[in-house]
C-alpha cells in the first residue's frame, strides 16, 4: 500500500472558515505522506487540540477568533514544544510577519501560493527547517533593521535587571515555560514580569518587547 512504509506527517488545520478547512483537508488528503488529525476554528480550540493530539505541524491562519494567531503560536509551543507552527494567511503587513518570526513560527506563507508549494512547505517545516515567504520576510527584516534606536533605550533603562533578562529571552523567541526554566522562575512569575514590561514600555505584544530589546543592542 503506497505510503504505508513511511511515517505520515500529522497536521492540525486552524482556520475560522469551514470552507477553507474543507479545501485544505481535501488538498492535503492527496498526499499519502500527510495526515490531517484534526481541525479547529478558534485559538482556544486549537491550543486544546494541539495539547491532546500533539500534531507535528499546526497550520494556522494569523487572524482567528478569540485570540490572535501570534499568541496562539506561543501557547501551542508551550503545550507541545514538538509541534511546528506554519502560518498560512492573507495578511502580509510587516508588524504581523515580524511578530510571527519572534513568536517562533517555523513558517509564514501567503494563501496565494500554489498547492504543491504548500505541500512542500509542510514537509520542510516538519523536518525541522523554517520556510518564510521571501517577500514578506525581506520587508519585515528591513523594517526591523531600519528602525531608529534612541527612544526605546531610555525606556528599557526603566526595567529592572530581572525584567530585562526576561525580555532578552523573549527576543530569542523563547516561550514563557522556557524562560521560566532558564531563569529558575515559575511561569506565573514570568507572566507577571512581562505584564510589568508591557506597562513600562507602553506596549501590548511580545513582538514589540523583543523589538525594543533588539534596537538597544549594539551593531
């Protein structure tokens, strides 16, 4: 039987549009090396199913109900570190792409790609490599490089040494659980530190905290 000797790549589909999920499931079913193990229409459902099913790849839209996809990506990595997150979306704005990269996503593709490109991307991500749409990635990295550095530095000085340590790990793409382990803290304490950081820097997202930290570092 074709594909029976090869371990299939397990995939969870996450999109709030049922028609999109049906289309993706139909497409992926053509490949004997890929098996869809579940679907989710919201971030909470996605995180719950990832925790239970432990898929190798979670294929997410960046905009999903009850939670933005970036936070869902972080939570997915916390409940199942072995699951790779591949974003498939229509949104290509610089801040969103950068946030996805900093949140640890292994892939970011636009929905306009061809079917074979998506199938190949799933295999690449499942094998432990990253795949990022060259156009949106180039724009996001140029945006980050071109940002000026003066104001964030002064704001970062208001952070305590421990808060700065937490932000430095966020900038490396680590999850709250990984940061807690690295610093010998509880996850709740890490979350409290991040809440303080967000308030002091007047920001609301992990990606922004990471950018503030990156902009302070010397070339």
